[in-house]
C-alpha cells in the first residue's frame, strides 16, 4: 500500500485514533463495562476529536467536488456517513444504549476504512500539486488526540 500523501496525513492520523476509539468501545461492550462510563467516553471522543475532524473533512474535501466531478459520489458518501454517525452520537448523548454503542463502533470503523482505502487514495490520484498545497496548509498543525486519555479505563 502506498504511503498517504503528506497533506492528508493529519486526517489519517486522526483516523487512527478513530479506529482506536472503536476498539476500546467494542472491548468495553464485550466486557459488559458500565454503560454510563461508555456513554461519557463516546461523548468525550465526539467533543474532543471526531466533531472537529468531520468539520475539517467537510470544509476542505467537499469543495473538491467542484473541480473534480469524479469525487461527487465518494464525498457525498462521506458527508452522508458523517450525518449518520452524528445522529448516533446524538442518540448516545440521550441514553446509554447497547444498540447505539454497537452501531457506533461498527459504523465509525466502516466509515474510516472507506475513507482510508477508497476515498483518500482516489483523491490522491486527482489533485494537482496546487490543490495539495492548499489542503496541506489548511491541515498543517492539526493535532491527533488519543482517546485513551479518557481518565477511566472501562475497557480494561
């Protein structure tokens, strides 16, 4: 597999943390961890990481459809999945529910795999050096949090 372009690496590092979130949530679910802790963990991840990540992708990747019509399908899927995931986090905020936890870790993982295996590689085949430069400058300095910083290790 080819190495991710340096300009998209900040998003890929954030994806790595997203996959870690999925793993920890699934572990907690299988260990029958306290559901209120899991609910709080989900909201911690949403508020400190994923919400901002979605905003970055939509702000900087969505406009690419204007110049590259080939990206309409993939970026539209990205945006629709963002909306589905956001809705799941809304449901999670309202109640600690096993179905929501399962849907969260499954959909977030599926979404990240789509972006990393399909969308980003396709974007990398289409962008001009100038377009890469604009995205790189916009994403420069973006941090990648680590959801294991959550103070209670319910997944252990």
